[in-house]
C-alpha cells in the first residue's frame, strides 16, 4: 500500500478508479462503469478488496498464502454454482494464463459439487466452452488456448498425508450409517461419489493421478459449506483440513475466495466455524 493510500489521499475520481481497476485486472466488465461513475468510492473499495482476495496485479502471494491458482479453483466453481456464465469464463481465461488445465479445474469443481450438487459441473463445462469461444469478449486466452501441460503450483504438493488415521468417508458419518440401514445401496453410491470428489483414498496413481490432494480439496469444501451457512459441517471439514496439514490462514483465505459471489456473510459464517473448529 502506498503512503497516499495509507493517509486516504488516493484520487477517487471515476477516471482514476477505472484506470487502477483496469490495471489490476487487465480488463473491466462494462457494467461496473455505471457504478464507478455513480459511486466511485464503492467500486474503489471493491477493487481494493478483491485485488487482495484474488491476487490481481500488485498483490503477490507471500509464503504460506494460497496461490493464485488455488484461489481460482475455488472462485470458478463458486461462480458456476450461481449460474454466472458471464464472469466465470473470464476467470477461466485467467486460470489458463496462470497455467492451470481443465482437469485441475474439474478436480476443484468436483469438490465444490460435493456440497452444492453435481448440476454445478454442467455450468463449469458451459463456462469452459464460452472461455474457449472467439465470441466471448472478456479477458485474453493464452496462445493456443488451454495450456498443454499443467504449470505446477504450491498446493499440488500439500495435504497428501493425514496425521490422524481416523476414517474420513461419507459412509462413516452418523447420518449416512443411518441411511445405510434404510437403503444400503443408496448410501454406497452416494459415498462413492463424495469420496471420489474429496480424494478420500489419498493420492491416486497412474493415468488418473490426482492434481489436488485431500487437503486442498477440504479447503474447497469448507468454502462451499460457508456459502450454504453450514457452520457445524464447515467446522468439521476445517478440522479435516488441519489434519492434512493445511493452516488456519489457508482456511481463512479459502473462505474469503467466495466473498465476491456470496458476500461478507459467508466469510463471517466461516469465521464462526473457524472459532468452533479452533475451540474459541
């Protein structure tokens, strides 16, 4: 933050706000301009916050923070879960520019879908189609479109080993053991889907080797649960994330990745869940 920002001396004229926002994002959706000219400070504060949350230009990750790539793997499914096919493709193009592949996106999106429903995955597919269409006008595709090879990012190496040997399958929960008493086959199939999305068995090998281990997927699930207001379930999955070696800061940053789509209430509920998980 510059000295002028610290002392509240930043130019808040609409033109200056637009210039800074465009420099931070690389582009700006035209619908924001109406807000900028009506209430420049409102958009200035939005841009200041989202630039930090999603690490736009000038906001680089420090040690221990979530990478840009991991933030997009949470933000894009959150946008798609709301059916936002205007903004999600723009984020997918940014994801491609950061070296992420469609496979990586679907691993994050599948974890998100274990909370919000697998219908959200169809919106991810539609957003990918738009991102790769010449008719979509926002953001730039990298040369050649989707990267041919995944660019490694820090979270790929995290959360592969659980400290606690306790079982972590959906089938082991009290609710789904009860369901199995009524319809064992239903419980088995539901558990198979969720356990796959959560990489419960750990790192898969061979052709289907997982890009994201169970720990980072827990972060995605925590963020999704906060959008649904599920404090107790979010606290449970936070404990699971900690068990895989994820940190409190990473949990908090995962929660805040969904603020632009679902509001500060999601973050507040997430913080309540964190206090519950941390016993505070």
